[in-house]
């Protein structure tokens, strides 16, 4: 038997080889079990393929097709075709993919066909299969399926499941496309995925889909952010701030650490490229979310969240959100000299931005009370010179006169701070 059955042997509904093929009023043949369920269980009054209204519900056995299927299934027919040439096999796979795409595009029952396509791409596994899929307009067909979610009222489970399966195929495709040598194909795929309706559809899936689909969607979005200059500030992309709110909800997910980590990576890719996107994220409440999650974060999450906080604090609005949050400065300083060297480095950058633009008495006092200044003093004692130490020195030159007044510091610290204030920029003892 051939590896894949001929397309016309498959029921358009179940996408399985028909056991009892019957033809209905429209001339289309289905497996009896599937079409009876369509007509008599689901009470449908149309042809599933053509959507013609039913003139009658007569089911006529297709004896000719049944004999062909039985002949194909017979083991006697396999002896002469057991070792097809590689070129014939390749042609057959291409034909099977094209027929499967036609079924996905035309049939209202897409889930089974999409699962079969995913299996086909997994079995072949090589770049050639993905390239063939792209050249056969597979991405266009999947994007067309995705956009149907925009016109659904949310109760159409069939449409929703088809969208989830389409996302799964796209995830599998995109993970290979980024490695393809054919840059033209890469551009083609990402151009299609970054179309307004497709992006809106993925945002919807990010909000409503299953855990696996959300992970797949995050991976696709991350690759779009890395590989394109997509405008994440356009209304159709973020739907106001809804897109960033959805990402932040996933960042806060305590159950799926994979989803949380992936959402952080998507935010880093987007915010690193666009200051306008940072404003959208701030408006969506990013600073507050990051501050509240930071104290209990592990090393990896801590470094990512501090980096995002640093990006947001490069905007005046972000710095204002940080200093006005009761835990802002304390959360950042807590991770310095505790989580990792990277966390310390980025934490110093955040405090440096705050000190440079919001160095009022209230903020400076808070830095003393939460232990931030004590940690900055400790960093001055690290041997050698670094950009991090230079930022600490700059902060003390700006504000040491305010900090040294506080009695919580020992005489040693006060003398050290006094020396720092009185020294000039060329004093190598400090630098």
C-alpha cells in the first residue's frame, strides 16, 4: 500500500479513508457515518463541501469508488510499488500536500486536515517540505483560517479549534523558516504573518486560546519582532493597550513558567526596538506588574524583568511610575548584590536613571531607608574600574551631601562619602 491514500479516497469530513462511500445530492461523496452524523445528528441542511442547500437527503452508495478503495487496500497491490524512486516519492508528497491544502481551504471541517498537515511536516522534518508548503501557498491558507476568529462570536468551537491547529502548524513552520537559507521565503512568510488581520487574530488567540496555543503564538510573535520592523504601536496590532495587557497577564502566570518566560522575551524584543512601544507598555501597567513580581523572581526572570524595567525607565513616564510605586526602588535594590552580577549591573542602571532625573529629597531618603545607598557604597569597594562602578560614583557625586546626613551610616561611611564629594573627577583613588 502507498504511504498516503489518494485524496479522493478520503472523506471530506473525517479526512479518513472511507469505509462506506455514499454520494449525496450535490454529487460529493462522503463516508456514510460522517454524512449521517452531519445530516441527522447535527441537523445540517447543506452539503458540507459546497454549502448547497439540500434538495433531499438520499445517500447513494458509490460502488465504483468502494471497489477502488478495497483494491488499493489489498496487500496484493503493494508488491510492485514497495520501493518507489526518490523522485516519485517526492512528487507524490508534493501532490499529497497540495491536495491536503485544497481540503483545508475548502472543507468546513479543517481540524483533522490541519492535524494531518502537521504530521506530514513532522514526518518529513526537512527544510524541503517546509519550503514546498510555502511555495504551495500554505501560509496564505493558514492566515485565512486565522482571520475567521475575528468574525466569530466566540461560541463557534469548530472555528476556534481550526485556529488553534493553524497556529500549531505555523509555529512548526516558523521555527524552521528562521533557519532557511532562502531569505526570500523567510520574508514572504513574515510579511504574510504581519498583515493587520493576521496580527489581530494572533492577539485574540493570545487572550483566549489554550496554554499550548498561547506558547506557540508567543514564539511566532517573538520571531516577528526579531525578523521584521513591524509597527507594534498601530491600533490593529495592539488594539490599544490590549496586546501589552495580554503579554503582562502571561508574565504574571504563576502556573506556566514557560508562558511567563516567553512573554518576557517577546516584550524584550519589542521594547528594545521601539520607545513608542514602551509608552504603550507603561500605559498597560508594565512597571507595576514588574515591580510586584520582581522580589520573588528567580535569577533568569529577575534579569529579564530588571532589563525591561530599565527600558521603561528610559522614558520619563516609566521613571515616574517607578518612583511613585511604594515598592519600586526597594524591589530593584533588593536584587542588587543578591541575584546575579547581571542583575546588579542592570539594577544600578535603573537607580542611575532615577537619580539623574528624579533626585528629590523624597526619592533620596527612600533609597537610604530601603538599603539601596548601602549597596551602592559596597559597590564602591569592588576592585578595578567598570561602567557600573562609574555610574555609582556619578550618583554619589550628585547626592552624597544628602545621603551622608543620615545617622544610619557609620563614621567610616560618612568619611568615605565626604571624601567622594570633595574629590575631583581625576582622582584615581576613587575610580
